[in-house]
């Protein structure tokens, strides 16, 4: 059967990339396909949110460069929380430069992303060299890292459509040891594939941003769909939720954050159970 009709557990047992395997295992163990996007600028809020949502998530998605008071201990603490509460870390860095530059951006600078992020992502726009550049760092790491390609975006008028998406999927197929899946809005197995392209063991994870239960969008082009649309109908594996959980106000209410995380976890898991039961 196609990957999205199999259980996360069966997929974990079969997956050959250690980061993908760890994520699928965690999803099965904690019964959650929820990733929370912690888009805040103060380190205190960052950790308050992570501690509130930790029991309900498989993945924490960061934009480490928006923290105004970042210091090296932040990523050390983040790693500690990840192992304590069993979740993975996804730095949403969206690399998009030549191979040599992305390798440096991934490994160096002040953030040293490859030291602590299990998963990162990249725009396919530079061509395969963006993958090989990042792989030169990620595949050397003793803890195997995984890369997601941005095959589609959730925003109005995004250029990631048609042949661009098809070519992104074709690129990923050439580097299956490191590319574990896509940021996309639907499954990609059929995209641009002739029968001979798809091998039985191909299992790309689909992580979908643009998920909300209450709002349809924001004032800056974001568009939201529900967990049922994203997971049951479109076959995505992980729902990425930011403001639906952390809110839009300046102050964080950890009780609300916790309740919303529980709500999205339940909705995401029910959408998955409905999918694999079909
Ligand atoms: N994000 C998107 N859409 C995309 C991609 C990334 O929303 O197509 I690629 C990121 C941006 C933000 C998070 O960090 O996912 C979604 O946050 P909200 O749930 O608050 O809209």
C-alpha cells in the first residue's frame, strides 16, 4: 500500500533514514502528528511554549534567528528538552544558496544548526547542489540528519506549482538517503513519476504548514486548512501549527497554549486514524 495508508509504526520500522525513523517512532509512541511552530522573539516565551506543548508534539519547529536574546545555552536547553520529552527539532531555515554557502550556513555561524536540528529544509531553486551541499554536513554528523525540500508553499500566489513541484520531487528521488520528504500541501508519490521512478520502498514524509481550526488565513497571505483536509483528504503526515496554538497576541498564555496543543493533537490524530482505517 501507499505510505499514507500504512501506520506510522510500520513506516518507522522500514525507514532507512535515522531522522525519519525517529520521527515516525515518536509519532507512534506519543500518538501525535503535531508539530508546533514556535515563532516568538523572546527566549522566555520560546521555552514557556515548548514546555507547555511538549507532551503533545512530535516535532518543534524553530526560526532560531528571530530570537532577540538568543545565546548558545538556548540551543543546548532545546536539545535537552527534546530528549527529555521525546520530540525532534526542525529548524525552518529554508536554505536556498549554492552548495558551498549552504554547507557553511548549516554548520557554522553563531547558530551551528547541524549540531542541534534533526531536520532542516531547503528550497529546490538552486538545483541538486543545494542537497549535496547540505548532505556534505548532515550525512557526516554521527546523528543522522534529514532534509525536507519545499515542494509547495501555503501562501496565496506561491510560485511553487506545476513543473517546479514536479522537478522538486524528481530531485528528491535522486538523494533518498538524505531527503526524507517535503514541505507540501498534499502527497507527492504520483507527482512527475513514471511507474519506473517509484520504488516500493520510497517513503517521503509530508509536513504541511498552513493548518488552523478557527481561522481561514491571515492578513499577509497565509491560508489555513483543517487537519481533516490536510491529513485525511490530502494524505499529509505532520501538521505544522503556529498561531492556532501560540496565539497572535504579544503575551503568551501557557494555559491556552496547552489546551490548544491538546486540541490540535486530538484533531490531527483522529484525522490520521480515519485515513489508515479507510
Ligand atoms: N510556513 C508556512 N507556509 C509554508 C512554509 C512555511 O506557513 O508554505 I514552506 C511556516 C511559516 C510559519 C509556520 O513559521 O510555518 C506557520 O505559522 P502559522 O500556523 O502561525 O501560520
